[in-house]
C-alpha cells in the first residue's frame, strides 16, 4: 500500500461516526466501583452507532456490576467504549465478521 492510499484510509477511519457509549450518570461510579484485570479478556460486544449496531471483537480491562469498558480497533485506530454488560460476551473462537460490516440495520436507516 502506497503513502497516498495509507493517507486516504486513515482519513476514512478518522471521519467514522463514534459509537454511543454510556454516560457518567448511567455508569454511576459512586455506587458501582470499577474492577480491573490484566491481561484483557477477549470479548464480542455490540456497539451502537447513529444508524446501526455492530458486533465487534474487543478486549475488556475494566468493568462494573452493570457496565463494561470495551477496547476495540477500527482500522489503525483503537477506541474504548463503555456499554451495558448484557451487550458483551466472552469470545470463544475467532469471528469471521469484519468491523464495519453491518449485521442488522435499524428501522430508521436505509
């Protein structure tokens, strides 16, 4: 891949819509303390984007009784997003899905 292609790919990923994460009020760290683990736990997690939901591979290093912080990659970029614990399952095998592949569109999208 040439420098121009790399630059274009990076620009594409940089403009990608961010997922909806949980708010500080929803996380309520005062009543639900954070637990940490290292190395990370491999997981599959549902992330909500403006027009769809995506199932992504990620790792968990932090969680509370009701939420999980998922570290996941989109191309060259790494993100951390807090989601509800019910949106996350431990990864038992490798996934054949690619990030960005829409698994199910919302009613509001085309």
